[in-house]
C-alpha cells in the first residue's frame, strides 16, 4: 500500500510512505450525506494535476487518507468575489 514505491506516470516522481500530497485548494462545497457523514468537494488549480493523479491512485487502491488543512499564505491565497 503506501509503503511501496509507485510510479504514477513518467512526469511524476516516485512517492514513498511519508511523502505528503500538498496543493492549494478552495472549499467548493460541504454537504451531509444521508448517513450523516460529511462530503467535502475541493477545487484546485490546473497546477495541481499531478496531485490529483496521486489522489486518484489512492482512490483506486482504497487507501484511507489522513487530511490536515491550514490556511494558505496570504500572498498566494485566492480571494473570492466577496473579498473573503
């Protein structure tokens, strides 16, 4: 699973167990499913395609992820139409 080295495609580096998938994203939608569990939809830029491929590989393999979120630095944070 995560401990093994995997090549996702020719342009992506090999990932090891302790490597994190890091990218900036905005929260597009948060909803509650019928069973009460939350569903979060994130939107990332076209620069995060390699990270999206890594997430797709995790989904394909059924790998459970531990997610940590923090605010992006103000210099790179996207500001929405409301100025937030």
